[in-house]
């Protein structure tokens, strides 16, 4: 079929805690073969938490691959086979100590389509009630509360290089404006 590639072989090269790396041989539509490197990832969830006063809650944490602190929305990795809604509720509670009265699905994004199977599911959390946070033992996170309009402007100004944060805030803004 036009533009499709057929997998001829697949060899796992790495089996990590978060990702698995495969090197595949594929047949192209013209019959030639090519190599594809694929990172298999269980996926993730991100949540835009907005309180009744119009504030968003973001998290600041060190991101090792970029050797810097980033401001992002709460997010986390799915366990293989885990329901993304359940994961989103868990991550919201763990990272900022919140439980939502409303939890609206905003869709999903494929952050790295060329070589990674990760899919991130996005939610808007509202009518928040707060309790204790339950961070993982290797997580160190500061919670930052700011007006949603300021966070939205930060997206336009390039303050958040993280794709899930940018897209989820934009989608949440559209839904909030429509209501």
C-alpha cells in the first residue's frame, strides 16, 4: 500500500526501566529495505489543573536530559496497560495533592513521531480539592500557582519548551473560553 512500510525483522537492543529500544528492518513500498530505530514507551498523561479562581498549578523540576529546571504541568508515565484517566488522577494527587471534581479529556499527542511510540493523554482538571502530596522517592518538585492567563501568555512567549505543557494549556484555554 502507498506510503506503508512492512516490518521484516525486529531486534530488541535495550530493555530499560522506562523504554525499550528496537532496531527493525522494513520493506519500503518500492521493495527496497531500510532500518528503523524505535523506542517503545508506555505513554504518559498530563493534567492542566485550574482552580475556581482561574489559577493554574504547574510544577518546577530538574530535567536531567537538558540539565535544567523546567516549569511544566503535572504529568507522569503510564504503566504498561494502565488506563490513562486513572494515571492522570494519580499523578495530580501525587504531584500537587489535588483531586478534581471535573476531569475533562483534551485528547492525545504524539511527541516524537519519527522514532518513539510514546502517546501523551491530556486532561483539564477543575473544581479542585487539595490534600497531601505523595511524591515518588526520587521526585523533587516545587508547585507553582499562577493566573491561567499568565501561563497562557507564557506559552506564546516561549517560556515552556515542553510540548505537552504548551499544547495542553492551549487546548484547555479553548475549552475554558467556549464555556
